[in-house]
């Protein structure tokens, strides 16, 4: 796969993580004040979103390591943009932290009600 294709995939990963975080934030705001409306699938949905937010940057990091290993075998340097990988990891972990905090707040409020 060409480096340009990896750049496109990296940008899609960041966009996906941001979209998932925004979708979660919207649903969290709508359900936050009304624990009586929560259903088990709400928490399941949040857990799935959390997993996806972690999976995208992890996949990007794995791809970076694979490219570097391939470049070492071929005797060259990997020209994969490290800044995009760092950005993917930061966005994914940031979204995951927001999701984890929100899930814990929702669970605590659910248990209190």
C-alpha cells in the first residue's frame, strides 16, 4: 500500500474517532439528566463506542510498526508520517477518556436512582 493511501486512512481514523465522540456526547447529554430513561443497550452502545475509539489509534500504531519493520527489512527508512500516528493515538485516547468518564458518571447516577 502506498504512503498516500496510509495518509488517507489515517485521516479517516481521526474523523471516525471524532464522529464517535460527538455522537456519544449528544446521546450522553440527552440521557444524562434522566437516568430513568436509560436502557441496557445505552450502556452497551457506550462500551462499543469506547472500544472503537481505542481500536482506531491502535490499528494505526500497528500499521506504523509494520511499515517500519518492512522498511528495515528492505534496508530503507519508513516514510510514514509519524505526526499523523501521534494525532490518531491522541484523538483516540482523548475520545476514549471522555467516553470512560461519561460511562462511569452514567453508571453512578443509575445506581443512585
